[in-house]
């Protein structure tokens, strides 16, 4: 553990966890907002946490170059006040919002609850945000400094469901000049009726209203879906994404399910309604991602045909390795247990978002070295691989562990029979560690 990680574990984390979860979130964001407005503070953050952009971790997606696969998911920086500070800490991208056309305070407090025994949180925030016009002014006041900024779009609570397309489009128009990508959020359980907009009949109207607002700026458009969708509904959304030419799907948002938790059921019920996120979502999230791959006919293991950003914790031993992962969006302090960041430091709680790109990113197939035989093979052609999406990015794993003695390592870093420089970080036991992706762009198409 590094010095910074030790300080977090012994001092900062106990202090944050002594506070209400939302208060800890606010204090963290206030500190980051101060750094956002101070170039010397951002320089100090970059010196302490930044990662040198040498191209070895770069990811090309939606026509954008992400210097590393690690970023911050929507929900932390709801008002676009801290994205440059987070970028200075080494995060490649920050998804601000969720933002709505009208300012709104969200649901009454308390509305954010930790479940530390489950590595999870329950929230019923309700899209609290300053509104799209205020967000646009905030983004204009502080142009992105070496960080990609996405914007998560939601529906105002006061807007009737029938008028949702216009509400989403108004927000999109306001933030389009400043967004590197945009996400239509129709999957939060905390706005009445919002999840009904995931039906294809409702969703197609929103997509067709928002897309013209982004088209002049060439802003890629994605849709964020819930883990509670039935499989046939997931298929329907994938079909719509392909038919409408969306850049991708974000899978998944929080769940309403409460089964399988370690926290006593009475305690969970006492916390009330809200969406649950974190480790308990792992299994269903994988199922949804696999379903999207299957329905979109994305070739398993082909990084040129799909990209996944998974909602779960990062860097938690074998349990933190993600089959199919290419980008990771995290939430920072105040929610639950710590997670290792790109620098190996112990950060505060890390929750994830997920993106399966169905139309806008490309990277080459991996060539890896079989450590047992010394021969090279492609990830998806390896005879010891299952038919699951191959791992990419920071978190690396085979969906089914390879047999004993059969291991793949990044060529030029760890050789058969020996340990090269960086082998402890680059090689993963019983899994695949890919070579750094080339910087290549291009459109994604369904496999024939």
C-alpha cells in the first residue's frame, strides 16, 4: 500500500465514514470544486495522482481518444463543478450530471445509504441538479483541461412523461457545445415513471428528439438502461440502438432488487426505496452485457466490435477483474469500501457505470503470448478460452480460468520462465493481459 493509500485507510476514510453518506459526498465535491478553480491546485493533484499519457493505455472510442480506461461515472459531479480537478487526478473522463431541463432539489433527505457489508449503496437522490442552463454556464467557464467530459441527460420531475422528448432535447441543446458524448438516462428508479421510457415506443421518440440537438456538434449519443429489464426488453433496446445508429448502451443503472444481501432484511427495508448499486449488481450486470453482445452479434473477444464499461467495484482481486471491460467509470469517496485506482492507491468507494459500444470505436485484436508454450495466440482464438467477450483495458480476466500452466502475458513485459519489468502489474494469473491498444478509430458494425 502506498503512503497516500495508507493515509486514506487510517485517517480520511474513518473521517468520511463518521459522516452521513451524502454529507461526505458534498465535502469531497466542495474540495474538488476548489481545485477546479485553482490552476496551482490542479497542478499539485496532477503531480500526486496523474498518469503520464504515453499511449500505452489509450482507448479509441466514439471517435474520442481516452488516455486511460479509467474515468468517473455520472452522479458524483452533478453540477459540472469538479471535472477538471478529477482529470488532474488522472481520470481520463468525467460524466457530469444527471442534468435536467429544469433545476430541481431532488428527493427529501436522507436519500443515500451505505451497506458496507455488501459493498453497496442505496440511493434515491432524484436527479438533484442546477438545471441545464446553469450546467452549460459552468462548462463554458472552465473548458476541459486534458479530460473528456460526457453529459448524462435526465427528465425533469415536473415534466409529464408525454413531454419527455422535448425535455431531454432542451438539455441536449444547452450542453451540446461542451459535451464529448451524451447519455440518455431512462433507467433511474428515483423519478416517477422514468423507467417506462425504456420501452421502445417511448425511447425512440426521445432518441429522435435529442439526436438533432447533438448532430451539428457531432456528439455521440448513448442510452443508459436498467438491470431490471427482462431479457426480451434488453434485446428490443439493442435493436433500437442499431436501427437508430446510437454510439452505444450504458449497462447498467441501479437495481430495485434486494435479494442476496448480507445486510439484515429488516435493516434494508428500514432504509426505504431507492436504487441499489455496487457488488450485488455484478451477476446481473454481466448477464445484461452478455445479452447485448449476443443480440448485437458482437464477436466475442473482438475489441474492434465492442467496448464495455461495467458497474461494479474496481481492483478487488480476482473479483475485480472484468471480462469484456474497456472503460471504467468510478464514484469516489463516501459510499462504501475502498478500491484501488490506476495508481494502485486506495481511493474511496468505487462504483461503476458500463458502456457497450454498438457503433463507434475500434481497436485491434489482441496478440498474446502463451506463457506455458511460449507461442503466440489471439485472445479469442485461444483454445483455452471460453466463448465469452475477451477482457480489455485495466481490469483483465478470462471468463473461465485457463488450465493450470496456461497463462497469457503482455508481450515484452513478462516472458515464459521469467519476470520482466512491471510483470506484477501487467500479468494476471489464469487470465489474459492484453498488449496496449493501438490508437485506431472507426465505426463498429454487427458481425456477419
